């Protein structure tokens, strides 16, 4: 719970660069809470 994940956008950019569309992970000192489960909407 002490690893922060950061995502970046890639779609919709005219000129994506090296870090666009990337996933970064950073260790932090303060723990976060568990991620919520993703549940797709029913149509």
C-alpha cells in the first residue's frame, strides 16, 4: 500500500512523446487505501 501508480494519456494527442501512455510507480512513505474494484456499467 506504499506504491503510488500514475498513468499518462496517449490517445487524443497530436504528437505523443516517450512518456505519453506510460505507467509510473513511485514508492511513498504514507500508505494509501486499497483500490476500488472496477465494475463496468450495464447497458
